[in-house]
């Protein structure tokens, strides 16, 4: 199948994109005479009507669930949500049930993921007793494994990695040239604050999971990575202090970090309105932290924007604070929230593409993805930047039909996504 996408508004100007055999074969001028010739030469012509076209989003931080948690999300519902949100590739976290911590469970996840409509990669989870399993997995050709994930605080089905094992994991990652992503909140610190705070409600979630725990954990892993010289990815930074620490240790070839849309755009003041729908780890912090995170985006300290898509059942999220799980869906809202910031003048399209596609593809060596170039896979997102609409959680494709952004009026809407040249329209 040969397809021409006419009148694509790229950063470089309005162009025609030629797609053949899943890839971008050519990018041509959009002059009318050339357009007529193209229609005669190709099987299918799609007029993009000068809507914005950017590389498909590569979300480096998602929890797709499936397997024994398919009631929360599965690969079909997640990939439909991703497509509606302009996401064409996801990296899935290992804290599934069963956890992706050995070859047997990895193969189970691989089989489940075959249902996906989008591209995907996996992380292997590091526990206190699976380092040999990790080495076994990396002994094979594993292009679908992007790295190792460490949780320094309890996760649903993963051990909390002991401090003494962090260095061992970092050495394995360096040996096989893999990135280690770390959730840096320290469990022992969380335990201390949990005992200290007697009244536990959503309104003091930020105090219970105190910023000290994320700051100290971030400093710890940065110090170890400085010693081992491995590649380190600090997930979902949420505090001004973490930003300063990362700036201190920043190395464009080894030290990377991510911020989420919710930590950029929301803070604890929203909890009065959204309650447990805003319960997330690390917590929503303060307005000062929002400002510091935006500054980190602007100055290049932040490498990636990941959604930390973490779906749970609505029936779970409406439980009392202590029983309601942390996390909420982000695949359908993440890019849209950033597009709204572009329309408000707070972000450029160039920076958005860098943080949501180009950097991920480059740093994780995703060949022929992350950019609109001849020879690359045709992973594309088409956006009507003028369309105004309201986020409606009831209409989500994810199984998790709630969001702290529910009801928010924004501008900029994904109208079409292409995955390896295959079109999905909304």
C-alpha cells in the first residue's frame, strides 16, 4: 500500500508525506501541481488539511496491567487509549501480576502484548533475589527490553530493593549497556512519616509521603551512579530539591530524568476538588515545585515527559484514603495537556516533540522512530491545534474512567494517529 498524506503542517512547513511499507518513503513540497500527480501515483490519498503533524508520542512510563490485572487495563484498552492520545509507543513497567522479574513472566507479558495496536517495550524489575534472572534475560537478544526498573518503595508486586543491592543492579545495567529507571521514594523514610502523621487523609498525602523521601532517594542513586558510571533515569521528579540535585550530577550521556504532566500542572491545592482521584505517588506537591519543574523543562534538565499511566478500577479509587490505590490514567490526557500549554504560550512545539518523542528514541536507541524523517517508521500524530474541547473521563478508552483533569477545558485535539503507517482516526 502506497499512501500520500497531503498538506501536513510540519515544524518545517506544509509538506506531503509519502508512506510505503510502514515507513516514510519521502517528504515533498505541497505545491498543488505536485499534489495532483501524487494522487495519480498512489493507492490512497489522505488530506491532512494543514493540521499539525508531529512524531507519534513515545511514552517511557506506563503501567499497562493486563494478565491478572486485566480488570484494570489490558493491552487492547490501553492501546486504544494511547492512540486517542497520540501515543504510538509505550514502555511498560514490570510491577504487574505476575511481576516481570524473570524469563517466564516476561514471556507471559510478551504473549499478552501481542494484542496491542501500538509499539511497545518492557522493563525488567529488579528485586532482592532476581539478579541472576536479569543476567539470564540480558544473555539473550532482547530488543524489546529497554532497561531495569527499581522501586525503592513498596509496589504492588515488586520487592523494595535494599540499598545494598542498588550498586549490584547498576553494575549489571552497565555491563549490558541498559538504563536503570528508579522510583526514588525511600521506604524507610515513608515508614517514618507514616508513623509521625496520625490523621491520614488525601489532604496530607504530600506530608505522609514526605518530599524528604524522594529527595534523599534521588540523592542516593545519583551518588551511586556517579561511582558506577552507569545510565540512570530518575522517574517522575516532583520537587524543586530533586531538580537541583539532578542539575548537580547531570550528564547528557548518563543521567536522565522525567517529569509527568500532573506534576507540572497540578499541586496539592487541587485535592479539595478531586479527592482520591488525585492520589498518586510521588504526591502532587506545591506551586513552588510546579515552577521549579517548568524551569527544569525549559533549561534541559528534564529529558522526558512520561505520563505514568496507572489505571485502577473506579470502585477502588472511591474507597477511603487508606485503601484507595495511588495512580490514575494518563495516556489520553498527557499530550493534550501539553498541547494546551503550547496554545497558552508556555511550551513550544519543538520542545514538546523533543520531550515526548525525539529524546526517548535517541537515548533508548529506538531505531527509525521519534522523528519525521525519510526512512523512519510512519509513527505520526495529527493534531487540530484550534479545536477546543473538554476532558470527559466517561468517554475514555482506558478502563479507568476517572481523572483529576476531568472537566478541564483545553485547546488542541488529536484527530488521527498512524502506527507503522496504519491509520487510526478519532
